């Protein structure tokens, strides 16, 4: 019974783990992208302050 379950769920688990592994970069970069978007709203210095956050997110991706 256990071998049957391993054969059934093995490929699905492998696909899930691969998807999580590849999608992890976007999850890590999300706080930097969100902070950058919030800071860009500031009228005068928003783009200047957001540049390091954009660069960090680009390096992570």
C-alpha cells in the first residue's frame, strides 16, 4: 500500500518542490519591490530612495 502511494504522489511531490524552489526568488524579492513601490509615491525624493530597493530586487531575481 505504501509503495502504491509513493508511486502516485512521488511525481506530484517532486513537481511541487521544484515549483517552490524556482518561485522562491520572487517571494524573497517581494518585500523590496513593495517597499520600492511605496517609496516612489513620495513626490520629490521617491525615485532616488527607491533605486537601491529596485537594484536589490533585480539582483535577487
